[in-house]
C-alpha cells in the first residue's frame, strides 16, 4: 500500500527542496494570514513553481471566499485545494464545481461524535483529511502540533480515501499509520524547529519513517496468500 506524504507550510526554497529530495508526494502552501506559515501570492507562486512536475502542489485555505480562491488558483495553479476551515459540504461542492480541481476537506476530530460528519463530506470532497480539533482558544484551526485519539478511526469505512494529520512527527507516524490505515499523512509542526521554521533533517526523518511503514506493510501483504493481499482502504 503506497502511502502519500504531504509536507505542509513550506516557505523557503531550501525546505521545499528538502521535502522533494526526501521523496514527499505533495507539498503545501498555507494561505491564512494568522499562520506563521502564511505566504503571499507572489512568494507562493515562485516557490511552488519549483515543485511543478516533482510533487503535487496543494493550496491550504481557511474559509476563503471565491475572490481569494480565484487569486490563489490564478497565481499558484495548485493541483488540489485543501479547505481547512468551517466550510459546509455545500460550500465544498460549490468550490469543486467552480474550480474543476480536486478539493480536500479537513475535519477536526476530538471524539466519536465528530465521525458522524464524515459521510456528508465524503460525498462531495475528493478526499478527507482527518485532523485534530484545534485546542480551545487556538489562533489556528490546524497546524497546532496536537494529535487526536487515533483509536477513534479503527474500522472506519469511508467511501473516499482519507489522510491523517495533527501532531504527526517522525517518531509517531509509523504508529499512527499502523493504527488508522490512513492512505496518506500530512505534517507541519512535527517537522519544524520553531513555529513556521521547517527543519530539513526532520522532514527527511518523517518521510523515511512513513516509507518504512509502507515497506513493512508491503512485505506483510506479500507474505499472505494472493486472495488476502488487499490492504484496502
Ligand atoms: O499549518 C498551518 O499553519 C495551518 C493553518 C491553518 C489551518 C491548517 C494548518 N495546517 C494544517 O494542519 C494540519 C496539522 O498540522 P500539524 O502537523 O499538527 O502542525 C495539517 O493538515 C496542516 O496542513
């Protein structure tokens, strides 16, 4: 089972190159002014141009209106839009229709009750990103470096692939993948030395750890009889 790895909140050519050299599948640019990872359009366009053809470019927004999304799409031409605010399922569908490109919806998870919201979003988004709910009083709806109880996802059966985020690190990503069977992982704080400052060594360690899980899961699958080799989701 191939694991998709996204490194989010990249701000400099050096750290972007570190993510690409490590083998990240996706790189994310944050468009949310309160975030220490926020980029202006011109900086994001120049930075993400370096990733074109080497990884998928994902634009992260929070409750952005159509005009803001128009500007981001025109400047950066992202391969996916990651909606990380309080967007309703109807708004997700409208954005998908307007821009004709994949839309990911991040959903904050704190307890079992939050899982009830997933089917409505799975029906309209191209993929779900299951993140920790922001702590009370946090300035950001994501990117807080806190995990949630991954056991909540055991046995989760969604019609869409999901990625996991929230408090992932090089140290815990293998365990998180083993528990949740997520198709991909998204990390920001866990590969930083300070808020908004990415650490190339931690980026490389994160990708290595996720790939090590992938390799181990692949070996376990190939040791099974052919009819048992599907590790779906
Ligand atoms: O990274 C940010 O600054 C950010 C701001 C607003 C919404 C989401 C943000 N990041 C996303 O949050 C999750 C978890 O991040 P972390 O690894 O716990 O720091 C991840 O999907 C980021 O893309």
